[in-house]
C-alpha cells in the first residue's frame, strides 16, 4: 500500500501542472474530485478510479454533456436547484450538503482524478458509462441495452450497447 501512495505522490507532482492550467480546467478538475469523493470515497483506489473513468467516458460520449461539471451535475432542476433523487449522480441531489469532512479521502480523490485525467483506465470497465451501488437495482440496469461489465467494491459497472 505504501508503494502505491508514493507513486501517487510522485504522479501528482508530475501531472498537476498539466491539469490545472486554467481556471476552467481547475473547475472541471474540482468537479471530478467532488464526484469521486462523494460517490466513492469509501471504495478502494480501483473503485474510485472506476467512478472517475465513468465520468470521463460520459464526457467523451455523444449522449452526455461534454464538460465534467455538466456530467456530474446532470439531472432535473426547478429554479436552478436539482430535484431530489433526479440526478445522474446521486450525491448531487440527495438533499445533503456537499461538505468535505475527510481531508485524507479528499486528497486520495484528487490523486485518482489526476490519474484518470492522464488516461489511466481500468480494462474491466473500459467504455462504461453507467454504474450503481450493489444495494440498489435501478430499472435501467435490467434493460437489454445495458451490458454488465464488472463489480468493483460496492459498484456495478455497465456499458450501453448501441
């Protein structure tokens, strides 16, 4: 575990300059970190990277917005406020404030985001655009257009068939 953490620290030093080059890029980076932190901070490093991969897969997919913040904040809104439980990423509209309480987990989420933005991907979920926790069973997951790829930690990942 210590070797991975050292690698993450070294990677952070190398890539942080290329990721945070503008205010816009920094905002997008922060949205990715936010999504990793609130959706997967209790997961393993690979589980967190898988969530980051899904966000980035959506950004590059034609059926989703082309900015990270737009992807992670996608949902239904009334008066510019997300409708509870009507978002693509549950943390965004669960009614709880997005407050960072665990700085160690937040730093790990930053490192995961940096690696994901450098195109580090998990082969088992390559191309995944959807996931859900293993303790829920959303109706879309049973649809014939979705293929289950793998479960990593408490999340099950899917690719949408065309």
